[in-house]
C-alpha cells in the first residue's frame, strides 16, 4: 500500500505511456528556462500542459510566463495562498484573471495542469479553461474573463517565454518538479490530448502521449530526456529553451508515472520554524543552522511501506546532524524536546546517529560504529519482511551486516517490531539537541541531492545510487511499492 495524499496517483498504476524524466527546479538557485520567439504567432489562442510536483507552499511559484516588460505579461502561477492563478495584464490592466477557490498543498503527488486559451470563443467563460487531473475547474475566488479576441500577450517576438519563473522584477521561481511540458501556439487543445482516466480505475487520471498535431509557430515540448540539454525542444520546432541555473544533475526520474519518495514539509514537528527554509533541492536536501532553525526537529517523508525491502542513501557534510532512519506514526506537527522522532515523541525511529549510535524504537544505545566524517555516504537497507535494518558507510555495512541474509538478520543494526512495521515505516530525520548547523543530502533514487560518481539502480532499473542496491531491495517509489509494498 502507498499512502499518497489527494492529488494524482497515476504513478501507482501500470501505464501504457511511461514518463521517464522530469526536471527539478530549485528556487534558491534562480532556476528556469527561457525563450524569446523569433516569429510572431497567435496572441489569442494557445494551450499549456504540464505535470507538476510541488515542494514549497506559501509563496509565489512561477510556472509559466510570457512577458514583454514588468507589468505586461501572461502568467500561470501558484499564489502565496497556494491557489492556482492564470492572469494576463495588458496595457496596464488585467484582461484575464482566474484564481482557484481551492488550494494546492500536496507534496506527495503529481498534479496535471492544463490551461486552454481561446479569446475568439463566443462563450466568455470558455476563453480560459483550466483542468486539474482531468477535471475542469469551475470554482474561482477571482474570475475575470477576457473580452472577445483579446490580445493576451503571447507568442510575439518581443515576449520572453519562461518555464519556472514569473514576470516580476524581483522574480518568483518555481520549487519542485515538472514533466511533460507542452506549449502549443495557435490551437485550443482538449485536455484529453495529454491525459486520460484509467480504464480500470476510472477516477484516476494518468498521462498519455500527445499525438494530436503540431505545436504552431512558437510551441515547444520539454521531455527532459537529455541531461546535457534539458531545454531541448522535442516538438519538431527545435525551439530549444535556454537553461538558466539548471544543470545535468537536475534531471530526475521522479515522474508522474513513477513517483519517488522525498522529505515531506507537511510531516514536520517544529511548528515554530519554517520548514521551507530548511528543505530544498526537490525536498531532498535538509539544511538547518541550529538552535531556532531546525534544532530539536523531526521531519518525515512522503511515502511509506508496511512490507518489502527498501534502500536509500544519504550524505552528510558535517557530523552534527543527529538521527536518521525510518520512523513510524505521524510526526503530526507536535514538537517535543526530542523533535517528535527520537525519544518519547509522537513518532519513533529505527536508525542511527552521525555520532555512531543506533536508535531502536526511539531508545538510543552506545556507539556501534565509528562516528561519521564529513562527506561520508550512508546506505540504509530496511527489510520489513523479516523485521531488520542494516546500515553501511561508504559501501561497507557496519557490524558485518548482510542485508540479503533474510530471517537470520546477519549483522543487522537492530530488529523492528512487527506492530510498528504495520503502521507504515518511512524515512525520517531528527536534528537532535546539538544547537549547530546540520546538513543531510538525501538520495531516495529519484533525484539525488549529491553528485553520483558510479550510478547504480535497483533490480527493476529504478533509482540512481552511489553504491549497489542489495539483492532483493528496491528504491522507494510508487512502481516498486505497487509490486512489493
């Protein structure tokens, strides 16, 4: 079973169309794509489609923009209220503004967003149609429709088009993952050209290959398949977008057809600290500055399991991080003196500390391995079928651990209580009582937050790890969970 919140869950299903790659956008890096058309296209008719996985809430998040100058633009973005807004400001006034009533705050799932623009449509309400996961949005807290044949500021030679950034002079960048980004110039496409409801699970929306015609004069399609050229346009127009502060390491395999585990900002025990200032890089990098900024804090992750064998890695750039492993029970926003994970908190950990200790159901023991050094890479292997967990450093399992030993648990760090496994185990971090800066670079396989020099996948071909995945173990993602979890 896979505990995924309300959003798209198509990644748990077998699919006739698999999306292999996405791009990770890290707002702090000012990461985005851009292109200024060399020819004029349609100012009134276009279609945008993209799959999006959010990693930040409560801030402006620019998704797509066409901008002539500050104050003159078309834009799709998330507002600080986490509502989706589509707007166009032309000649100093809003000629289009639609803001959804509902909010989008799920970090565990993928959303499919389709915006269909056609100001030549005779029905005012149909001049901007918005679809989320195959369902048309009809409730808007702000709803200004464009006039007949209104110029929306699109597809012109003077307008820079951006993916992952808004139009403001103080930019708002997108934080999260995008996949299957389509911009179609001059045609109002149906949302069903890009996705479909699953025939066996008719409430679940999933992607399908777009095959319904061209992209117009200035349209493009980003599939993020080429890590050396993530702005490569695969529409046939060859209108490659410029990569701004985006590198090959931002190519991800966390997609709308295979959803990988990440840290979860909603699963956070320190309500007095902004978790979004601590997590970054697609919610795979944990950075805190100590007391008052993550000290004594616990954070869980988006996906858990109650059976199967699971593997992930982490790298620490210092030795004051605290505790890391798998937890059970929700953190639930309840802070205590031990961050709600290690100790007597509302969630308990089976894991290790960077000082070389182990935690068994929240009870710490004396050192069982040499304290970590900066830049050590840790391997975590959890056998939930036999109830053991194993830990390795730089490719060697401590205490002569053998994750493939099955029921004998040879060299396991410790045993896991069956009733805790049944509550769903998921990766988690606790900063500890160190009062110092802490950095953990996580790798759940979908998009590592540290550089991988070797490259190893699990037996199903999923994940990108520094060290070999033990036999019978798998990366934590929806396809593997559907098979083994």
